[in-house]
């Protein structure tokens, strides 16, 4: 019984550390690009990424620029003989269980890699992606940090590998009290494994008794 409880706790803790990622369109925004809500959930803190970084810290040897208080550009000028990549990071001050990378994408844009709390959540082609949000949910309820890396790569249709950032947002998704089907599947797998171990133990004991 103790082993059953331990494995159950381990399975539930592994589920809690999982996360979900999806792109959604950027809806109504304030002047600085701040989305009013994400998937109907109010934004509780926004970190603006205008020219020069503003609420973001930019590092690396790639050139940067922007459009006023609304947009930060991480340039890829390798085609012009100016190699270099760069990255932008920011941190929040409030606890949340969900984050959003608020991005833009046009004919000059290329691949960007995204991190939440130092964990890679995906690499995406920003070419002609338009204004949209990379939403990461089912996170632990803690204070989060974001990082975006301009990789200096682009698909053949794009003229460059730039990355354009409006900013980052945090919000809270409602937590369902009902476990998802995958949780039940993991619990069932654990119980089957326990049954197999118990059966093997009985077989070993029976052999020693002969």
C-alpha cells in the first residue's frame, strides 16, 4: 500500500510539472501592445518590449532596434555580412500559472526559440506569422521569467531572420478540479506495474519454498 501511495504521488507530481503550448491571435491591445486579456483571462502583469528593451534585457552580438514603446526588434544581418545573434529576457513580479509571449511576424522574420523559467518550450518560424501570442499554460504557480532567442535562421521565403517582440504577459487559467484522462492513464499504468511486481515476488517466494 505504501508503494501504491508513493507511485501515485510521483505520477501526480509529474503531471503538475507538465505544460501546454499553443499560438493564438493577438486581440485588442492597449497603446503599448499590452493585450487586455488572453483566452478571456485578464492579464495581471505585462512586460513591454519596445525599442531598447524597456522592460526586457537584450544581450548578444546581434544588432537590435524597435518601433517606439511598442516593439523590440532582434535583427539578423548575416546576409549583409554582419553576423550575430541576440536574446531578450524579462521577469515578472507576480505569481501566475500561465504566460504569453506577445509577438509579431512579417516577411523579414525567421526562427525564434522560447524559454519559460529556463525551460525550452519550442522553436518556431515567425515568418509572416502576424500578431499573435505563444501561450504556455499548466505551469506551476510561481513567479516566472521569459527568454526569446533570435537564432539567425530563416526559411527560404523570408528575406532575413529577424524576431519582433511586443512583450510578455502573465495570467491565470482556471484550474479544473477533475483530473484529465491522461492522469487516469498514468495512474492505471502505475497500478499495472505494481501488480506485475507483486506477482513476480510471489513467484520468487514460491520457488524458494520448493
